[in-house]
């Protein structure tokens, strides 16, 4: 079967996971003295606007937080499409047998204590669950995972997650990294179509979910956190075909001896040789990153910026030593800072005044954000740059009183917002802030305003430059891949 057909079938076969009509959560109790994961799932999905029916399951029955609790999945009235297990591992085979009787389509196991603990009993339990599932047509998500987030239908596993949908998807073997990615991205105005935390992946795995997301019309960009792969050859094949259609950003962990050991104890994954992974990801056209922040950085370029045609950057903002560091950061990341021509520099001198204490060669040192729009317009007829980076270091105005600094930041935001009216090249914003509480909070507030207006916002010029270089590299790879496929994208 061709890969295109495989991807289409994967889409059809997994779509129901994200659109269940009825969910039962096993392991809901009224015990307020301990963490009650089962109850948390029910409450979070109710708060997230889940559109179907929600039911709790516990042998003791009763009622908890307004939810009627049933003694067994078998006792839940009507059909149950999806079950979440938050019970001890030793009880999971009975839960699976109840799901068989009830005709459940899929079970997600928050439950841990299987192969990841390197215990013979855990591995035996895992094998038993898989045997029951495969014999009866039930799909398993997990175990040892947080599950699915789909804001469109109200599926969720965190009260922090926004209800707004977007076109970024993230799939991960780590629940914690899934939460980190959603929180980081949403703070920068990037929202999700789906998030998949799949843990040990004893049944549905990274290959199945990547196939699904490749064909998902509501997903434009895919992020992946992996510790290892169940079927490396299949994953490589699917990845290469997917990247011809949409960008795939991969955070492959376990690249050191310490990371390999951590991956084995976390999800039971065999991380594999880092050099082998590096080669495979490069050949497949995936974008490799090394942190959740980088995942979001690169996604921001794809989702919040028009495509930069090249690597020539124009930097503008308060300068001096900051400009020198910025120039180094861009060069290290792979961007080029072309020299501004004399005619453009003369226009800037007339607008801003002397170059004393700064410069107009590129970077353009601009300490007055109220002149940002005019400065950009002054060099607007110069066509030797592909992308503009406007930046604001929060601590640069150190001698000024706080009220003046606040005014400068406000003016900077308004000036940046006006760029959409006068600049038709890709552009982004960098807000440098220290770890000081006040500075950080102010940066987050400005970031929110600019993100809401559709800007790509970064924490440093180095991170922005690196993300842009990686995105441009992907477009170049895809162009070569298209030519290799006789000019056709799959």
C-alpha cells in the first residue's frame, strides 16, 4: 500500500479518538486528602466544555462533585466511546475486560507501573492489556500518559489549557513536556488543533499519530517530542512523506548516555544512537531542536510570519554593545546582516541625528521607539534584506525613572503594531528581559499584546535567528524534495 493511502487510512481510523460522544473515567473518588487524578479529568473536561457525556467509575459508586459514580464501566448507561484509566495497574486487566463487554473503542491509561519500571510484573501486565485490546478491537493510548487535548471538542488534561483552537499539533512521549509546550505556545499566541501525550505507546505509537496528523486538515505544523521509536524504519518513512506536506519539528531526547538512561526509566524507550537519529531526521526533512522553547520558536516562524525568502536580516532597536552581541548571534545562527547603503544611512541621520554612541550600518541603533515606523520607511526602498527584527532590551534604559521606561515600552509596542501598515516583508519582535520579576512580568504583558496582534515574538535575537534559519532550511529542503518527486508534492 502506498504511503499516501496509509496516511489517509490513519486519519480515518483515529479521528474518533478526538470526537468521543461519551467518556468514562475509572478511578474517581471523593477522597480530598490525596491527589485524585480521575476526578481531575472529569472536572477539567467539564470546565473545558466537553460536548459529550462524562461519567465516573469506582466500585464504591455514590456521587462525587455532582457526577454520578458507577461501580463498573459496564454499568454506565448508553454507549461509552472512550475510557480513561486512573486506577492502580493491578486492576487494569479487569477494566479492559469490562471495556470489551461495553464495546468501548479506546482506552487511555494515565495509569503507570508497566514496562517503564523494568519489572517483570509490570511487563506482564502490559502484555496482558495489549492482548485483550488486540483480540477485541480496542485501541490503547499509553499507558503512563496524560492523553489527548482537542480544544474543538473539549478534550483536555490540564486546567491551564486554552479553549481556543489553532493549527499547531504536538505529540509527545512525555506528559510534562506536553503541558510545557501548550503553556509556552499559548503565552505567545499559538494555539493547538491537537496535543497527544502517548507515554509507553504499547499500541498506538508515534508512527500512528504522525500518520494521523499528516492528513489532519486542521493541523499546519507538527511538533514532536520523542525518546525513542517503536518502529524506526516505519517512522522514518512516514516522517519523510509528512515533511513534504507540512513542517515537522522534532525534539529527540536521549542524545547523551544520561539521557538514554532517563528515557528508559521514563517511558521504557530505547533511545538509539544519536548520530543515527541526526542523520535520519536530516534526510527526512525534519527540523531538529533541543528544547521546548525551540519547538515553539520554530513554530512561531511558520505560523506567525510570512515566508522569509532568504537569510538577510535587518536589525533595529536600542544598540551599542547590544547590537554587537546581536550581530554575533545572527551570524552564529546562520543569518546575514548586509551593510546598509550610504543613501539609506543618510536618510536615517536626517531622521534620528548623529550616529554617536551607535550606528546605522545594520544593526540600526535606535533609542527612540517613537521613530521606529519612520526609520523602517526610510530604508523601505532598500531591497537587500529579507526579514526585519525589531528588538527592545528592557534594562537598557537604566538611568531613567521607571515611569519613563514604562512610557518607552508602551511607545515601542504601538510603533511595532504600526509596522503591519508600512512593512511588507517578514518581521518579528524580540523582547529581551532579565529574570527580575518586574522585568519578566512586563515582557510577558507586552508579548501578550503583540501576540494577539499576530506578531511572532521571541525572547532573544539568538533564538529568533536560529528559528528563522531552521525554517528557511526546511523550505529549501522541501523545494529539493519537490523537484526530486518530479515537481509534485504528495
